[in-house]
C-alpha cells in the first residue's frame, strides 16, 4: 500500500504539472487576446479617423466644385488614392478583427474545456487526498499494531531467556547429579565387592569350622558311642545339645548346611543379597528388582514386600533386635 500511495502521489504531481502547463498556456492566450483587443481598438480608431478624413475630403471636394485645372485634377487623384488606401486598411483591419474574434472564441472554448478539466482534476485530487488520509490512518493503526507486537515479542524474548537460563541451570544440576550418582554407584559397587569378599571369607571360615566340627563329631562318636552327639565351640567340648534354631555369625558358632534344607521362590531374575533374622523366623531377599521381599523361614511363604529403592538392591541386612531392615 505504501508503493501504491507513492505511485498515486507521483501521478498527481504529473497531473498538477500538466495543469500548470495548461494554465501557463491559458495565461499566454489571455495576454494575446488582450493584445488583439488593444490592436482591434487601435484599428477601429484608425478606421474612424480614416472615415472622418474621407468625409472631410468629400466635403472639401463638394465646396470647391470639383476643382479646376491641373491642380484640381492632381488633388482629386491623390484624394482618391488616399481613400483607396484607407479602404484597404479598413478591410484589413476588419479581417484582423474577424480573426481576433474567431481566436477569442476558440480561446474561450479552450478556457471552458480547461475549466472542466480543472474541476475533474480537483475532484480526483480531493478523492486522492481522502484516500491518502485513509491510508495514513491505516498506517497509523498498523504502526500501533506493530508496536504492540514488538512489545509482545520483547516480553516473549525475555520469558524465553529466563527459561533458557533455568534450563541451563537444570542441565548443570542434572550433570552434577549424574556425576554424584556415578560416584555413589562406584562407591556402592566397591562396598558390595568388599562385602561379598568379606562374606565369602566368612563362608569359607564357616565351612572350614563346620568340616572340623563334623570330623570331631565323628571322632567323638567313635570314641564314646553312649555320649551322643557333641559340639565343640571355642576349643571347648560340650555334651549333647539340642539343635540350634536361630543361627547368626554374631552369636557363637554357626553351622553352614551342606545340603539344601528347603526352597523358596522369590520370583526375581537375580538375587543379590539374603539376610535372616536373629530369631531365624524371617528371611529378607533383595535382587535385580527394586523390591525387598520378606518370607517365613519355616514355611517359605511371603510375609510382605518393601518398595522405595530407585535401583537394584545389592545388600540386605536385619538388625539384631529384629526391628529394622536395611536395604
């Protein structure tokens, strides 16, 4: 629309320049008309003077009785020649006046045409001015909308910048959390490895002690068949005792069975850790899943399950008073 308005303004300037040329031409024609009018008045004055002189000559010729002799004939010839010249001048002036009237009529018609064109041009210019005013109003409204959009875009840019800053902070925090998680995982793996090594060493010791006790029991049974089974603990010999129900590495001697006593289906892909209560009644199992399952050690039935771990359970332990479970 700006290009259209500029084109209309250029066309208007061209039309105004054309009208200015027409006005200048009309002004020149008006000047010429004035000159012709002045020349016509001069010609009419000369015509009246010639007619007056002609009448005087006729009057003088009548008073003198037509003139006498050669002098009178020459005066008559000069007067007639002068009259003929004046009549020719009068005819020429009449033709010039006729031409002047014709030119004046043509100029008047042109002036009327120019007046009509001027009115049409003024009407078009007025309409174009109204269109230009409407275009300026539309331009003002468009500029206001553009300013509003720029303000909105500025606010959105600020919001985007704030979100980008928050995202950068969150990404940095995520990186730190991932690094801390990797360190914790490494420490956890190291702890699990050391705990497994310790448990394996204790299991080997228990197996060794169990084998020694079995050997001693066989020797004791061979030496005194009537005494019944015997148990050795801390290099001391005890007589026949009832079988142990709660077995723990922290309470006296522990006997690791050589044959399976029972089977419990924990429904886990991998079992990483097993803990038994000091009373021997509960059995806690942890593995690949994030759930710790607790079973009845005698019946093998599930008692309850504990959830809340974020990853696989690598170690399970029950407190000595059977009140806390650590996973």
